[in-house]
C-alpha cells in the first residue's frame, strides 16, 4: 500500500462526482452498504502525539467491499469549517495496487495536520475512493464525517 500526501491552501474548493456507490455522512445508525467508505470524526491524535510530541487534528478512513477489488485508491481530506465557506486543509491518498480480498479494508490513518494554537476550530473529514471491481471502475462518493467537531486546535 502506498500513501501520497498532498497539502494545498484553497480559498474555495467544491466537491463533485460522476458515478458512485453511495452518498452519505458517516452514521452508525444507517445501514452499511456492501461496498463503502467510512470516515471518522476529527479528533486529536494520540498516536501522532506519542510519535512527535506535537498535537495534531486527525481523521481516519477505510474502504471495504464484499467483492474482490483491485487498484483501490482511497482519498481522505481534512476540512476546517469556517465563514463564509469551509475550506480544504490537507489530503492524503492511499493506493493498494494489488487485489484486496472480500471484506478486507484499505485503510488511511495518515491524514492529520499539526495544531499551531489552542483556538477552537471545527474540523471534519471527507473520504472517497475508486476501485476496479468485476471488470469495471467503480467510484465511491464523497462521505463526510458524522459531525463537524470543535477542537482546541487552530492552524
């Protein structure tokens, strides 16, 4: 599995898609689709703190399917809620070029940004993926964290 890290500051980024499995916010009460992407709520990462001694806001995500899939690409973005518009902060891409067994997860736990101060800031994650399944490219829509979480982590 290969992870690419991309960081960009954008004044306005809009999400769009073409052919997809589903569109939804992460919601534990909603029925689970057989092929899906899930993304966590933003949180302060204990793992990053242990490894670096620095506070960081993080989101985790995974892609899974009940069918064999290959060439899986899982993209995870970290967004900051703001006025007048929310804005993109950071993105990582995980690629699994081989075949992934049914119900196995392709995980991305590398999407975080270091806190610069303790200012309350609302954060959320966005995740989406593509995979080669049954001889065709399939695309999973953008899935948002269940909620935008205010955290003492300003950037």
